[in-house]
C-alpha cells in the first residue's frame, strides 16, 4: 500500500510540473506582438446610431471623454507635414521589450517579386522610445511615394532574445491639396471676409475634398465637403451665415478616397485606404 501511494505521489508531482509549463508566462517563446492600428476613418466623418440618425462627427484628435491626442486618433493615415505616413499601434505593455524594428515594402515591388523588396526602415532601442507610433518620412532614395501603396510591419525583441512580428497594415498617399488663402499667420478683423481657397492638385475624380477648421486646441469647429462641381473657393460667411469669434484658428484640406482597396499579401487580404492631408495653416480673428 505504501508503494502505491508513493507511486501516485510521484505521478501527481510529474503532472503538476508539466501543467505548470503550459502557462504563457512560464513558457514564452515569443516577444510582445505589436498591434498596428488600421485606418479607422477621417476627421469630419459622420457617425450614425443604429437607427441611422446622425449623432456626431468624427473628430479624431479627441476621444469620447474629450481627451486630447497629440496625433489624430484614426489609425494609419497620411500626415500633414509632408508626403508622410503615420503608423500608430496600441501601447506596448511588456517591460521586457528591448527593441523595435520597422519594416516597409511597396505593393509594386511585392507584385513584381523584386529581390529584397522588404526594407528595414529603423532600429529603435525601446528604453529610449516612449511613443506609440512611427512616422515614415520617406527619407533617402525613394523614387515614387504618392500613388503607391505602402505596407508596414514591426518586429519586437525582448530581453531573452525572443522576437515577434506584428500584422501588416498599409496606406496609399495621393497628391496633397495646395492651400492658397488665408495665408499662414494672417490676421483678420470682424469686418473682413474669410475666404478659403486651395488647389486640388489632382485630376483624380475619385478624390473628395474636405475643409477642416479647428480652434487652437484642435477641437473641430466646422467642416465642409466640397461638391463635385464646386470650385475650391469658399466664402465662410456665405455658407455659415456667421463670423468667427475672436481667437486663433487652424485649417487644412484633406483629400479622401472613400473606396478602399482589398489587396492580397501572402495568404491574407488587407484593406487599404487612400488619402492626403494638406499642410496646416493658422490665422487669427481679432
């Protein structure tokens, strides 16, 4: 009887040891996997409830609790400062992460099976990086930026040398609208006429243009979707019937292609949005 009990105890200990190794925290062979954020929408998009009623417009600089975001909170997107792409991800919560590597490839090179079509954009020591995004400024020798679809993924490495790769996400830039007036830093009085004018900078009929007007805290105050047969020359008072209150304002024009593409990458279909953001300008109403 004693031998039987001893045998059972040994079996239980062995099983207990094996069961312990199935816990993820005890058997990690992969680093923290970054969750890249796909394009969620564009500032000024109409939000409807389940009954089809308009309840809000999407102001991507602010969350539901009016929390201000340094960058627009709408996933991978064009960035206004240049022909740049903003690639955000969910916060990296694993303190053992030691480095990030950002990779990029174009859909053209992928289709053409070009050798070494994947480019290692950047190696980032994580201890000195407190951002949840990367901005691709296309520095270096890149022949075609606009009208090309760009894909990104991120490799993470932890202190044990384990690695993980994020999913792949993509975006396609179109030509930026070119702002004419008001000029950057222009000062208006209450008696002045506020005219917004810009060049479309493209003959692509699929592009929709949206004028955005923010206050200095990037709260969306007004937006206007240019009609297909309308010139990009808008009189604010004629449209709204009002004059801006005294203050500092920021404006820009977004180019948006509402139709998204579904492109095959390896064994997965990836949804790709297209668009551009003009440079931002500010003006003051006294």
